């Protein structure tokens, strides 16, 4: 392998063939299984979309009913998982709690039959059903409360908000949250999906696949940026401070959180929809002070960095939506994870179809033939 073929961050290097999602980063187009995101966001639900992503087509009425039923049935988590979570430090980050809990599922469902479609379906259902329960459980546990059991009468998004707040959610809030999940469900070869695929390629169990992806999603350059955005908006504090803040950041060569993307060179279509969802919530529940700061920042970044193709990405407006829904900032990335489980599972299933272990090459730049120096001779 030559230095010429080396691309840091594997930029532009195809790592797999996939029919799950398509991005046109110049025109700001995103499709799941060939269907435009905007169509799904207005007409579908997260669960129906998850089915589409994992199994390749929209479910029939019967398939959807049975899928929703199975998800409801598997929402509860074992008391031992809850007890394990009670041993986690309350000060720990929810993404660390989620990664550990997702991996722990593998202890309980250890049978591995990767060539059995029923095993694949059951594992996918378990993960989609239990991850939200685990996220909500950790939130209650770290506040010193007992987790709330899932509510069988509520659909996916409403049930999550209920488990988190112990109150029946407002209808608009539940629909907006469901659309948020749908928007975050899948995004081609992003870092966490790649991580999931590398793990999957060893033919390990799906719980390890999801746990490794959760760990990867948490970083501030990836899903963790949604938390950093809110912290940044708070730090900016006022519309007047936006431009001086930006100048200082750019002078220091710091990245502006929630902006830029490896593939999109225009505004991320998900950011546009999320901004619209935020506005719907503001109309009903009151405007957020940080929204004006966000709008001014988007404008200022466009003026300074638009020529470089740096625009808001998915993480820029999502936090404002979650904040309005009453979700604490340090849970934002866990919400992203709940949604992305669908995409990770779709890639896991696709990967198993034509698996070859990921084992890229490296360009060795170290030394050769060095003598070993015994400790007492080292200076
Ligand atoms: C997600 O891949 C996916 O699909 C991810 C995701 C998904 O759904 O899975 O969309 C979710 O991870 C969204 C991204 C969240 N991260 C952030 O918001 C963090 C801030 N953004 C960046 O650090 C950055 O834009 C990345 C990590 C998103 C992309 O990194 P790249 O492609 O490696 O780009 P780069 O860092 O090499 O930047 C290229 C140029 C540089 O300038 P030059 O040195 O060429 O002059 O653009 C500049 C960068 O300095 N740049 C930024 C910037 N992002 C890029 N400058 C200031 N602020 C930024 N945010």
C-alpha cells in the first residue's frame, strides 16, 4: 500500500456496499431505502421507519401490527439489569451507562444464531424495545428514584417520554419526539455505524455490536456534539455575544459545535426539519431564549464559513427540541442512540448477508531492528 492511497479518516473511501440509505451532500438529500426523509418525517413513524430500514421495505398493516406488538412485549428490562444500573455512579454519563447496559444484555440473551432470521428479528426487537427503557431507567435511578415500568397503552415515543417524566406526554410533544427519532435513525457510513460494522464483521453478538456503536456515538465530533451545542449556546448567553464568540473560536482554530459535516456541504436536511419541529414546540409552549442565539450563530457561521461548505448539521437544532421537551442536556446523545439503534441493526443485518471481517492495512512509520536495552542500562 502506498502513501498516495492513504486517506486520513478514510475520507471518500468506500467501506461497504449498502442499500440502506443514500446521501447527496451537495443537494442536501437523504433517503432511507430510496424514500426521501421529508416524506417519512411527515407520513411515517419511527417504528415503521425502523422496520423499513432493517427489512428493506415498508411493512404491511399486519407486519406493522405484529412488529409494534412485539416491541411493546419486550420493553421491560430484567430486574438484574436495573439492579446493575443502581450500582453505576450517579455522576456517570448516561452514554456510559447505556453502553454498559447494552453490553450486559448479551449476558442474558447469549444464544448466537446469526444465520437464523428468527434470531435476527428477536435480537432487533429486543434492542429496539429495551434501549429506551434502559435510558429512562438510568435517568430515574441517578435521581434516586425507581425506574417507571413501560406503559402498554402508549406507543414508542410517548412511552419513552412517560418513562422519563412519569407523566403522560402532550400529543404534540410525543409526535415531535417520534419524528426526532425517525430523523436520527440512519445515516450511511458514519463513525458509529462503521464501528458497529467492524464489530459485526467478527460475527460477535448483536449486543456487543450495539454497545461498541454507542461508545463511538458518544464523542463530541459525532453524536456527542448535540450536548456541546447547548453548552455553547448557554456560554454565548446573548445574541450580541454571538459574533465576538465566533471570532474568538475561529481565531483559536476551535470547531463550532453542530456545524460541518464530512458529506454535507449545505445545510443538513435533518437540521431544517428539526428547526421546524423546534418552532412548532415554541409556538405551543413558548420560545426558547437560546433559539435567537442559534439563529444568529447560523447566520454568522454561514457568512464566515459558508464558502467552505460549513453549515448546521443534525446536532445543531436537536438540542433545542429536546430541551423544550424537558430532557436534560446530558441525555441528548442517549436520545440519538435510541434512534440510531435502527440504523445500526440494519447495517448489522446487511453485513451478515455478505460478511468479510474488516481488517484494513496500515502504513507502518516506526523503526526496525532496534536492540532491546535491559532496564539497568537505560538512561
Ligand atoms: C454527526 O458522519 C455522519 O453522518 C455523522 C452524523 C450521523 O447522523 O451519524 O451526521 C452525526 O456526527 C454530526 C457531526 C457532529 N459534530 C460536530 O458538530 C462537531 C463539529 N464539526 C466538526 O468537527 C466536523 O465538521 C466534523 C467532525 C463533523 C467533520 O469532520 P471532517 O470531515 O474531518 O472535516 P475537518 O474537521 O477536516 O474540517 C475540514 C475543514 C477544516 O478547515 P481547513 O483546515 O480545511 O481550513 O472545515 C473546517 C476545518 O477546520 N471545519 C470547521 C468545522 N467543521 C469543519 N471549522 C469550524 N467549525 C466547524 N464545526
